C-alpha cells in the first residue's frame, strides 16, 4: 500500500499540471459525507518504528462538528465542539482524550495550490492538490480533492513530531464517498467515558494525525 500511494504521488508530480489555480481557490468539503478510508501510518514508540495499516468506515458531519471512524466493531468519535476524542471498544468500554487543532472543512485558505491533474487517463477524475502544513501544524504533505464536489481522494503527510509515541508518516485513501450520513448514531458516545492523560492531534480530515 505504501508503494501504491508513493507511486501515485510520483505520477501526479511527474504529470504536467493543466490550467491555472481554480477561480475560487478555496475548496470546501460537503457538510456531510461518509465512505471508506484506507490508512497506513509509520509511528515510533520509544524509538522503535512500527507500521500500522487500517481500513475503516469514516463519517464526517460539519453540522455536528464530529468525525466518526468504525473498524471491526470499534469506533473512534471526535467531537470538535467539546474538543474531545472517544475510543469505544464495546458498549461498556470507552476512553477519551483531548483534541487539538480544528475540524477541517475548507482547503485553500493559506495553503499552497500545487496544481490540477487528471487521474486515471482521459476519462478519469480531475483533481486539485494543496499543501497541508497550513492547517495541520507541524506536518508537511499534500491533499488531493476532486474538482467535482470537492471530495477527498488522498492525503500524504509527514511530521517531525517527537516524544515517546509519535506518527511521522501518514497516508490515506478515500473511496465510495456519499454525501449523506446513513446512521447518525455512529456519532453517539456512551456515558461515562473516562479521560486519558494524553492529547490527540486533531485531523487532517480524519482526525488520525
């Protein structure tokens, strides 16, 4: 999967960008969307590197200011009104932590426009790419968004984060996106949900970085 993502990035970089930046250089995601997100993270714990791969369902609701991710019956819910993230392992087991950073909705304000590309050949998807460092402090990377609807397609970032546990490479792909939320209960959090003495970095789009 790393090879696929890095190859995609190389092909996009190697292609000639066509056209000037969009007239409206700000691309705002739909207020609600959900789909499948595949991720790969390279992390370190006490200096030892680890690779984590996951495929999960993601639901994003800017009206509620929440993001939810579900995989193998477990859920992560980020609440950007309360600035808390909740990891729900079962109906009775929940833990929480503080979030930092905003929920991302519009891309382009303060970001560098990298170009417009055609992915998948002549009948493929027109995509716009932007840098990510302006809205994910401390990281360097890029995000790819569809020209039609401003849907997230891919995201690659690296950071110089330090500490006992840190993520320094993060790649995500998004697929099967719809602009509705099928089951709003995906954002529900059981009570009580004890708080851990840790802080989670707020999203890129997903809340994982």
